[in-house]
C-alpha cells in the first residue's frame, strides 16, 4: 500500500491551477493572484501632512510678531496659494502641503496669538512631519506578487492605488455525490437501518470554510446506473467528491462505474487509518476523489487529500496542512502498520501546545469531529503513545 506522503505527492503532481480570470477587486478576497498587481499612481500622490498643525517653510525665520496665518489646508480642501517666508497655514493630517511649505509644526508645539499669528515653542526641523509623494510606492511598482492569496491588507493596499480588477485563479467548484441506499436527507427521521447524510453537511461546510464552492449533486443509490448519472451531472464542476461505495463490499460500485468511463486511476488504498480505501484519479480532466463513507474517514481524507489538491487548483503555493508540535494530554493508540490520524483539540496552555484527544475515534462516528481543530499524525509502526509525548499535529 502506498504511504500518505507518496499518495498526496502523486495527487499534487497530477494537478495544476484552474484557468485564471479577471475579477473586480472586491470579489477577489481569498483568491490567489495569477499576475502581479501594480500601483496605478504614486502613493501618497502629493506631499502631505502627518499631523494636525501649521505648515510653513522650514528654516524661514519667524518675525517678532510670529508667523502670520494666511489660510488653511484641510484634508480634501487644499490651500491653493503659495506660503511665503514668515507665513503659515493651518493644516490637518493628510492635507496637501501647500507650495512654499515643507515643514509641519504640530498644534501642541505652536502657540496661537490673537491677531492671527503663531509662535513656535521650539524651532522646527526642516521637513518634519511630512509624508512625501511616492514614499509608500511609485507608479508601476509591483505591490502584490503573483501567487499571493489576497487578504484584507492586500486588498486595501491595491484599492488605495486604484487597482480595480485583478487576475486571479477562480474558486474551485466542487461537486459532492453521496452514495448509499441507507442515506436519507436531514429533515426526515431515519427508518430502521437508515442514517442521515451527514457527510454532505461536513463536506459542504468544510468546502465553504476553505474558500471553495460546494455543489451538492444528491444521493445516489447503490446501483451503477444512478451513480453514473450523478457523475455525468458532477462533471460540470472543477472537481468531484463522492462518499461511500469505494471499498470492496458487494455494494461498492464507485470503482467499477469509473472504470467503465475514461478514468485514470492515480491511487486506491493508502496506508492510513482511518480512510484506507480512498481513491483518487482523473475523470475527463477533472480530479475525482472517492472518499470512504464512514464519517471520520470522509473528514480525514478530505483534510489529507482533497483540501491540498483543491488549494492547488486555486493556485495556492503552500498547500500542505500547517503543522505544530504538541504534548499529548492523554495516551493514544497508533495505527499499527498504517499512519494514524486522530481527531483532537489543540490548545495553547501557558508554555506550549497541548492536544486533547477525543475518546470517540471510531471511524463510523461524527462525535470525534465536533470541537476538533486538528489531527494528530502518528507514524506507521507505532502502536501506542503515552500522555506527555510530543507529537506532530496537523491544523484543520
Ligand atoms: P461505505 O463507505 O459506503 O461502505 O460506508 C461506510 C459507512 O459509512 C456506512 O456505515 C455508511 O452508512 C456510512 N456512510 C456512508 N455515506 C455516508 C454519509 N453520506 N453520511 C453518513 N454516513 C455515511
Ligand atoms: Mg455504502
């Protein structure tokens, strides 16, 4: 059986980012830039004041009467005339520095006299409290590089320099097919032997949380025809996930249905616990993930394979789960010959990270998923680890 690391690498090697498209900046949050974004003008676009105070020519001597206040430059309302030696204008933060002025004296260091004059408490340093044109950036400077996932700070920066549209990789649209005769949708009370299609809710929520677009295709009964019809519908999306029916039971039809189509299998069965029967390949140019149906296995294989692969489609550069080292709060069992992944809660406690491991690790349960924010990775070959051991933790 192939190892987790090798299987993931094979999946990533198979995939490349989706075709980039141009979008308005305000629709690009969370997306990855496909080409660098450049400033459309100098920033700031003119010399301006960093303080509320008085603008004057630095080094110009004050007459005995003090500097004569000849006007004002407010943010959004510049002073149009020239400030001559011995003169000053009131100025506010962000207001344009008038011609003739190159220095700002803060209000706190100026004394305004009756008669429209200002005395300074100390001589100003020429050029003080001025933000110079272009000191943040120059026109055409590259401000955000290709490959950057756009966050609020990037978007604010680009907005400030007039970037209205950006070239980005679109959000992958991901079809979710649920398989199983026993599944019913939320809203119905399951009869004997039936269960709610909870995996759909997990995947829909996780896909949205991770910045992808879920497309629910519905429940397929355990028969090849309906499954094949659902796959036809799913091919509209950029990637396809199915849950269940991927193992070796007589009702597991996913592989057989795919093999009748033009499916290029990359791997099936990985040495992990839970999630061993996970299947991955390409169907008509789209990545297809066949996830095992047990809820904890669906969730684990989503984190371990689907999420990194979809990040790849979305143009992200760092696609692997982020890791921490943390100390076990309770003893755990490993996966024997397989690499084990245990649902846990990672918490910062005084002097380091600790992991609290859910006592409900059964792969058929949802219980372990609730409140989990990470998975412990236990290498193959380890049968148990004691409380206090340091372990590798993958953040969700
Ligand atoms: P399978 O992988 O089809 O053999 O399913 C394994 C187990 O997972 C069975 O107990 C199924 O009832 C359960 N299961 C499969 N699909 C889902 C689903 N969408 N939601 C909740 N449980 C599921
Ligand atoms: Mg099934």
